[in-house]
């Protein structure tokens, strides 16, 4: 019978926490994302369609070949209409500033964000660096240039 092989790569990432909240952590053993918390002097109310940069107090130094993606929390999006505007936000390995999160209120009502509230997820991921090869034509495939719904809706 087949074996279940679990391989989870762990990397060391340096972190500075200048805020009063705990460092980001995984909610469960198999979570891909860690929650980031808002660091606010007072609650922040976003009106419908208003956006704001929310501080976290978190600074990281990623190893070369990694990025940090800032993604919305599904519960905030569904229940309150709050999401990350530039989704996913990307933090590069050479960035050393504070992680800021651009939140937007897509609901029809004002939404208040509290200090310490979990506002987004951060996912650390490997990435490749591309070296372009300039050619005159690309190999043909069955799909070809079809896109934007060319396969239909059903």
C-alpha cells in the first residue's frame, strides 16, 4: 500500500516586531497563511469604498528566492466586505520596511477596524527569477491563443 509522505519545508525568517501584538503565526498545523494584526492608536472606520494603509509593526528579512504575499482573510471579506486592495500584495526579499496593508471597504456600510484585529494573511512562497529568451514564434498548442472565456461557461 502507498505511504503518505509529508514534506514541509521550514525556513528561518528574521522578524522585528515594533508593535504590541504577537508575531504572525499559523492558526492550524496545515495553514498556509499567518494572520497579521492591525496596529492602530485608535479604531479606524472605513466608509464604503474608502481605503487606508493599516500599520502592523512587523518588519521581515526574507531569504533570497522567497516572497511574502499579503492576502485577504475570507471571513472579513464575506462578513464585512473588507479586503486587501492590491491582492496579493508582494513583499520582496530585499524590502526592509514595515509591512503595511491596504484595506478597502467594499460593503455598503461603514466598517470599523480595531487595534489588534486580524486584518489579512501573509503567505511565504518560493519564486523563480526569469531569464527571457527572445524568439520569433512560440510553439503551437491545442489551446493556441484562446482566452477570456473561450471554453464557455458550462
